[in-house]
């Protein structure tokens, strides 16, 4: 007993020292970050408050009914708990009707212990009351309602009893079992994350020391054969004696880094494409600093897309290439192809788009962040700083799935004292990049808010283009549960392309897992329908489901547009001397360097 007390006191002393370090870490916070980046503008609060007040005045019966129902359930929950405590019942029988639908409450104590059962039920009652009140508000348009619902959900998730030591049975038990060591470890994790993020709080999702880009991830054999201020171009070494004549270029998004397509050999899209007999080039984008403030989408197109196409053509001595654009790189690829069409440039034979939005008339879950209050704040921030720091993109993406990417990891790390897992996908997810100020505003104002690619025309490089200007053979891959680029929205824009040769594939799973879905896993299936016409629902109604990965179906489409077989090409054979080994140097820039 004496040893345990001594250990507990020692841990409490460590907590005191860590508290001092925590205060110092919080003091690092950059006070110049625009406040508008952390929450909605006051106008949303005013509109929601006005709608609530109007409901109270015009329909007091509805409001009173909601309150009475809530009070009744709350009192009933309290009485039930009081009776259990009064009778000395500290181990209530489990109720089959009370089974946890929410995995946060999987511990049986949430159903059998009076205290935790009361806390859980009251939280559920509070959540239900908030959701009902918001859903029944009148006087809000669709976008305002979506935003009020989203931010209400954030409040509900924030106040989950699982997030706090005093109301989390797992955390309390672990603190007891470890004589407080779990609390010390949790505080160390918390301080580390705040120090890492310059005074801001965002949980580390993966063990930062478990992976090394170019060491145990991003290891496909290749050479950097070209570099400019926007990108490095990597040519991958062939694994077959012959390859298709037409080379292939992948343009990944510059919000994250390209090695999502080469995490490990068994799920590497890059390796798989090379193994099918293609000369593959992949663009690795520069992680911009403040000196890139005036870089816009036109610079990405001219110094990125057009230059990569030129380099691949010169290296292979071919007149045409095939291209792939992923997410925002697919959106920009569509603009680049439209410019090429206007200029009569036939350098691209076919194009594939992964989870790509081109029609932003329906902004999906991002509607929350695409209104003027947030975009105004971003514009003020990038005007001052020159870039949108990667931290804000990571935070935005995480809060779209806050239970899984914010509160769940925070609970495990900070109050359970667990080390982040060694998970390559989450490591990559945290390795985001900065964005040039001019590019961010163009993308948000002109493409997302103005929807200029689909409506009216987007002015770039002296041309006014729309997606209808795209005429070459195209293939688009959407993913069924994608919350970043919903497949129906991807389809809606793709259906408007001017191409006569259009193929759409819908993969199961989401934005990443639906794309990085190797045939060897036999995990997620896909849908195909040769007719790309009509609404997304009409397309899906006529689609056929197939087991397994979409990769072979797409490759069959690609090879019919890739020419005859020629002798395999090795990096450095055609006048472009290798600069360094893949994955290059640009991918190492940033916080994961």
C-alpha cells in the first residue's frame, strides 16, 4: 500500500510539472490568426436566434411541448437513478432495449452502474432535445439550416461524457489501475500536441516516429527527372520488359502529398500501374511558403500540368500522354484540358478523374465552410500571411468527422494515456501542406462559390472555359461514402463534360479507401453503367455491381487508349538526367520532414 501511495504521489508531482509546461505551450499560440477561422460569423447566431424567438412567439405550443417532453424524460431519469442508489443497487441488470448504438458507450458500466447510466441517458436526452429544436426551426434557408445543424452537432460531440475524466469509466479505471500513470502519459501527450502545433490543439492521429517517407512508405523505385518551383516530376522504373506506348501522368492533390498512392507495396497504386506495363510519371507538388503568396491556379496549370506533360512527351518521344487528376488536382485538370481544347492542343489522349468535383452547385458537407464568413476570414488570413497554413486544412478536415478524428483520438491520447497508433494512412492524413494565398481565394471564390467551371465560365490563361469544353475520352471514379467529394456531385459535373466518350465508375467506401483499393484485398466492390446520362440516381438504378476493386476495369479502359507495346523506358535514358531518387525532396518539406 505504501509503494502504491508513493507512486501516486510521484505521478501527481509529475502532473504539476506538466501543467507548468502546458501553460508555456499554450502561450506559443499565434494571436494573429484570424478569429473567423475558428467559428461561424455572428450573422449565423443572429439568424438562428431570430428563428428560435420567432417560433416561440408564433407557435408557443410547439416550443412548450418540446420542453415538457424533455423535462419529463429528465425527471424520470433522475428518479430512476435515485431509486437505484437508495436501494443500494450499484450493478443494475442490463436492458436489451438499452443496448449501445454508439460505440463510445460500449463499456457495460454505461448501462449497469447508476451514476454512469444516469450521465449517459441525460447526455442522450440533451442531444435529442438540441437536435429536435434545430430540426424544427422555421425561417432558415437550406444552407443556414445545414450550418446550424453542423455546429450544433459539434457542441453535442464536444460535451459527450466520454470526453471527460470524471464521467468516463474506462479512463477512471485505468487511472486507478496504473496509480495515475495514465494521467501523466495523457498530459504528456496533450503538451506534445500543443507544442507541435504552436499553441493550437489538434490530436496526433498516428505515431510520428513509426514511418519515414522513402524509408518504409513511399518506396516505389523511381527518379526525379525534372524540378521547377511548382513541382518535381518522378519517373518510375519499369517492372515489365515492354510498356504501352502512351505514357501516363498522375497529378495528385496539393492539399496532401502524393505518397497516399504508395504507402506500402501491397496497396500501392503506383506500383500496380507500373506492373501493368505503363511508363508512369507522378507529380510531387512543392509545399509552398510565404513567397508563394501570389501563385494562382494559372501557375499550377502552366508550370505544373503543361510542364509535366511537356516533360513526359519529350522523355518518351511521344506526341500524346494520358493523365489522372485526384480531387482538387482533378478539378484543376479539367480547367487545364479545357484551355488545351481552346488552343487546339491535342497532347492529352485521355483523362481520368479520381473523386473530382467540377460542378459546385451542391456543396455537400463543405457548405458549412464555404459561406462568406469563413471565406472572408481565410481571405484576411492569406492576405496577411501569404499562405493558408496546413494546420487549418487539417483542422477543417478533421472536424467534418469530429468523433473519429478529433474527440476519439483525444480521449485515447489525453485521458487514457495511450500512444498514437502506428497507422500509415493516418500518418499521411496528418502530413498536409500549406496553400498559396492567391490560389486559395481563386478556388473558394470562383470555383466553389461562383461555380464558374460549370456556369458562366472560368477565366484562366487568357481563356474563358467550362467543363463543356472538354472533348477527349474521359473516365471518372467516385466513391460511395465520400464526404469530401460526394459521388453524386462528382457525377453531376462529369455528366456535363463535352466528351462523347465518357465512363463513370462508383467504388464502395470513401475518399481514400475507395480509391486505394487494390485487387489483392478483395474488399470493396464497384458499380458500372455504360450510360453516363441523366441524374446520379438514374445512373445508379441502371448500374451493375461487381465484387472487388475497380482498378482492373479502369485499366482495361486505359490500355485501349494507350497504344501498342514498346521497349520499357528507364529513367535517365532520354536526356533528362535523374536529379535524385524517388520520392524526391519536395515531399519531405513540412512538419513531417
